[in-house]
């Protein structure tokens, strides 16, 4: 390839990579006076201002939860709908229970058939107001319902459920799948958030998703989705309401944005931090997909799609059954091109003094892909480790996440370019292109079998390269075009993976560098400097200089800030057995930057919560508030070696949850509020303990029935949000970049009983 041809290939890759970064974020929110058939994030904002009221956390069972539900019902009535409130006592298999009240609306279709269900949850964690998680989801469904009603009566039946108790263990969803209305549901669109901004992605789907993906592709004006994310998500322990709906037989699509995850489940998940651009992208996608599904009807699931969005412009997709044939097509065309090249050129020498046979040249080129990926991983790892060593470790979720990502990826690029150039200048562009794309095609075939959703990222560019190179024949211009087109497609698919995977899984220097190095292989024909040329070397030097500057910036950037803080929870822990109250400080592992007085005498490290094995810091006793949960035994009858007991568990007034810790092998059967629970499935605590959680415990208490062996004690705890006046001084010592998380600060009372 001439220097100019190489520049064309390089420019094609860099420009599409840059475009991919620019297009990776959300759009601007649409104003409140946008046309009524459109989705407007500003209208959602107005709804949330009234829905969330004073911004109190509204966990299941709280008065604030009932108030939010009341305002939700009002907003639905104002849309002309007739919301139903569905109370139920719901338990998850892992032993989390609560009285929940789901809100359901049903809009009949003009043609009977399975319904489309829009789902979001209206409860929040106790530790934050849940404006994004999942207030925005409620707002998106309300605004979508408004726009859909403006279209006239839907062809397909439409439902919306606003679940309660999602944060307590998907309890509203567990209750709703038992409700008769769920039998009418064909497909679900579920809306979630983890964090307060970032691209709104369609990240989760179900088996047989081809029709759903078609609807999404047709309906989402700025799509952000790839079948890879479903493969990744399936392997993570995270669940959403959609998981429950899917297990109960529905198909579905899951939408979420996951940026600025440090605000997730904290007081900073508030309206002020909610990115309305993310809401706009989410809402556009939900409304568009719902419109497409309502028009086409909900089809029975049939066949999976493999899909990926291109620059958020459209969704490239095909039936998953075509993955292997397409990978085969790519390989076949590339082998034909390689064979032709070898045959026509065998008489001539290869444009290199080192490699004199085409098969060897192509093999060396193929090896360069591995070399580049490893060089990238090494450089990224060294860069981020060095930046951490210079100041302090960067960690998985630094406040400057994207800065650290840029430093690692640029360092990876520098070394990968250098490694690729070393091979490229020996074997030349043509061999490099063939060798590289043959590896892509082979790996595509492997992934098509092992990780099907991911294969499209390799198949699409490899097919373009194979067809392009075969069609180009001996035309150098044609070869340049084929390399530029395949490289550009590869970069527009792979570059957005770096921020997307980092957002989803946290900063991982090795993975980041590996992906960056691999992405450069698609541009490798551009790096074949001829003898005496230094273009590619100068590119590597420029990248290295940029990486150094970014590395220094990443080293000195703060790891946490007031806007992206770390977590610190204070408890007042009262033990009714000793009568003592102590402060407990839960850092959730991240102890960096804590005032040392909390971690030294007279405080001590311990595991004070009987249901958690986590090390926390415990103060000496102070003069605090007493009290705790109570248990009243009603009956006990001996039965074989077992005691059959019934009793009432009661929390203190104001408590939002109760916890019961028991030993698995001492409880043969267990029923709570009339619901049987499998003791072996209960959440595990330390030392073989099983943990039962009761959220929103009713004032009159909750009935429990069990068959117990021996007289092993149970530990009861109740948790009241907020701290007493005795902790005012302590709260002023919370560092400015630490916020409560999840449960929030709380008073805990412990009582040991023998049932
Ligand atoms: Zn949520």
C-alpha cells in the first residue's frame, strides 16, 4: 500500500472511532412544549417534581411510599385511566418479604391478543430518593402512556404496572406474576437505572427475541443495544423485575442507563442529578418500541437475533442462525483472496526481505493480532498501575472514570501500534490485511458457538473485509477501500465497547488494554511503514506522549468527590441483652480517606451485625436509645424431635425492616405471614446462618410458624431510619465525600430469642 492508501485506512478507522465516542452519550432533552405525540424528558421532569414531592426516600412499607403511590394514582387518573391498587404479601425465594401494593392500569386493544406491559418500580431504597432508580422509569411510563393514548385506542392490549418493593427483592414483581392480569401479558418493557446518567441502553432481552429486536430497531430513534450486553448480563448476578416476568413466561426488553454509578442507591440519586438527556433517550426508545409492538401485535417468541447499533444511528441485525454461516463466508472469501494472492505472486518476492513466502507472511500477520492485544493489555496495566503508584490506587470506580479509561486505552494504543508496525513493515499491508481478517473470521466462528451475542462484532467487519478483498482482486485501490471499510466498521463497533464495558463492570486495565490493542489490529494495514518510513512509529510516539499526559492527569484526579462520593453508613446498634448502644461505621470496604479516629482505639474492627460477615468499626458504648423488636410465642407443640411453634414478630414503631437470623439445620419448615419459605434457599449469613428479612413490618406484627429442632437462639433485629440526637456530633464527622448508601443511617435493635 502507498503511504496515501495507508493514510486513507488509518483516517477511516480514527474518524469512525471518534464519531463512535461522540455518539456514545445521550441526546439533549426535548422541551415541555414538544408536540404531544413525542416524548419529552422535560415533561417527565415536571411529573417527577410532583411525584417525588420533598424527595424523601420511599422504601416499601413506609409512609412516604404510600404518599408516592397516591400521587402516582392521581397522575394516572389525570391521564383518564383507571388505576387498580393491588395489595399483596410477597416473599422472594431468598426470604425477603413485605406487604406490597402494585399499581396496574389496563387499556384494552382493538384486536384481542397478548398484551404489552410497560413496567417500572415506584419504591426506592431507604438510603436515597430514587429519582433515577426508578422514579425516572415511572416518569417514562407515564409520559409514554400519555403519548400512546394521544395516538387513539391501541390495536394491541396495553398494560402498565408500577411495582412496589423492587429494592427489597423484586417483591412487587413476584406478587404481580401471581395476579390473574399477568396471564394476559405477552411481552414486557422494563425500565431501570443504575446511576444517574449515561447512554440509555436496551441491555436485556429474552430468548426468541427476533420480533422484539425488530420492534426496537424500528422504534428507537437513537438506538444503543448489542447482543453482547445480554450475554454479559446473563452471566452477572444482577436481577431486575424483568427477570421475574421472564421466569413466569413473558418475553421482554430491559432498558437502563448506568452512568455515574457512584450515586446509585445514595442521597445523590435525586432530581438535581438526574440526566434528562438519558431520560430522553430512554423514553424515545421505550415509546418507539412500544408503538412498533402495539402496531404489529405481540408475536410468540421465535428465533434469536444477533444485533448491534451502528453509531446509535440504526441497528445492524440478522437471525442468530446466520452467525456461523456468515463467519464461514468471511473465512471462505478471505481464504480465496489469500490463495489468489499467493498464486499470482509466488514467482515474485514478497515486498519484504524477511518473509519470502506468502503463507509465512500471513501467519506472521495472524500472530500480530495476538501480539497487539497482549501489548495493549500490558501497556494499559502498567500505565494505570503506575498512575496509581504515583498517588494512590485508582480502583474500579474512580470519580475520573473516563479519564483513567482514556489513559489506559491511549497507552494500550501506543504499544499496540508499535507492535503491529514491527510485524507490518516486515510482511506488508496485503499480507497483514489477509492474516488479520482471517483471525477475525476464525474467532467469529468460535464466538458464534461459545458466546453467540458477541460474534457480530467480529463477523460484520470480517465479512466486509473478505467480500471486499475478493471483489478488489489485484486492484490496489479496491484493496485500500476494502481495508478502509472493514477497519471503519470494526472501529465503530469496538471503540464504544471501551466506555460501555467500563461503565457496566468498572475499570479493568487488562480488559481495557486488550480490547484497545485488538481494535488496532483492524487498522494494522495502515501501519506497514515501508523501508525508511516512520509514519506509524511517529503515530506511536504521539500516542505515548498523549498517554503520559493522560496518565499524570489520572494520577492526580481525585478518586472520590462530593459529586461522585464514596459510601459510609452509620448505625446505632443497641443490644437488648447487654443494654448497651454502640456506634457502628460501615465503609462498604472502601476505607481509604476515612478519619483515622474511627479506625483506631477506642473504636475496634468487628463484625457486629449477625447477618453480615463484613468487617465494620464499632465504638465504645454510649448513652443511646434502647429497645428492639419483640417476639410473642402463641403455641408450641412437640412433634417427633421437632417443636412446632407459632408466634408474632413485632418491630418498634417507625422501623422499616426486621431481620431474623437462624441456623439452617435447626429449622425444618418456616412460614411467614402465611407464606411457606424453603429454609435452605434463604439468604446466607456468616457461619451457616440463614437470614429472613421483613420489610415494612405492619404495626400489629407479623405471624410466623416454624418447626424447630433443639433450642438454638434466633437473633431478631429491627431497623429505624435515621440516628438519634446522641449522634449529632458523629454526623458532623462524616467526610464531605462520603454519603450514606442503601439502608442509609439507621438505629438497629438486637434481641436474642429461643423460639
Ligand atoms: Zn431499580
